[in-house]
C-alpha cells in the first residue's frame, strides 16, 4: 500500500499540512487515501474526532448489466460471504438526490432487499463497504489511537478489500440471425427479375438474288 496524494500535496508539503489542519479544525476529521496495487478500489481511512471512530472504506461501481436492485446487491454479497461481519457495513449509493441506504454487512448477506427503500425505486449505482472501529473514550489516547489505526486498516483489507472485484462490462454478444428470416431473404432474392441479356450481334445477311442484277 502507498499513500495516494493529490498533485498539490505531493509537490508542496506546506499546502498539504495547511489543508489538513483546516479540515481538522472545520470538520473534526482527518482523511487519507491508500492505493493498493491491483485492488478493486482505493482504500480510504477517516478518523472522526467528533464520533471518535476510525472508518476504513472502499467503493465499487454497481454492475450495470443487472437491472434489479436485489441482483446488484447479490453480486456484491457473493464476494463477501466469508468475510467477518462485525462492525462491517454496506451503503447503497444512488445517483442524483435519490436516498442512500445503509445496513450491516450481516443483514445484507441475509437479505438482498435489505438496502431497498420505500422512498425510491432507483437502483444503486455504487456500493460503499466500510469498517467502523468505535474507540469511545480511548480515542483521546495518542498511543491507543495509533495502535487501533494500525489494526483497523489491515483487518478491513483482509476481510473485505482483498475479496472485492470490480465489475467489468461483458463483451458484446454476436446475435445469430433467425434462420426463418434468412430463408425469407433468400426467397425474395430469387424472385427478383434477372438482368436482361443483350443478344450477340446477328451476322449481316446478304440477300442472294435469283439471277437478277
């Protein structure tokens, strides 16, 4: 894993420090993004000082070839059947202003309709899978915070991250023509009038006289 930074932060550490401090002061959170070679998605880590939690998450685009919400959820659930479900959650992300829904991973594995909502019939466009470590009063301890952070990231990746596979659009299928339609086309061609053939030029005939000049 390696830290993934925007270009402005890579080239200027002072800018990075300032923007991280501003985020911490305004929203009481610290974020980082980890790039994992060949993983389905980047791994995001958020420390929330207000909630006293550490959250590790990955987001996957939902399979576009599945039209029903439950089918898209099943696609995800099949990848995580062996994952530990404690403190694991799944959020269904929908386009526009459609309601996002969230459930425990355990509930999603039991019921493919768990992420559906009576407020919308829009199917999820993406899924966010995350692990939440609730530290409570222990969050204030510097040593404990670092220890819990170092445990949370590998735990989430081992149980979820390494099992996830990004959706890939299937190749287009070659549709064979209906044999009956092909026979009709061939029959139509046989009924077309043949091109008129031009007869070869007739030889010039000389009238043979009967002795008259």
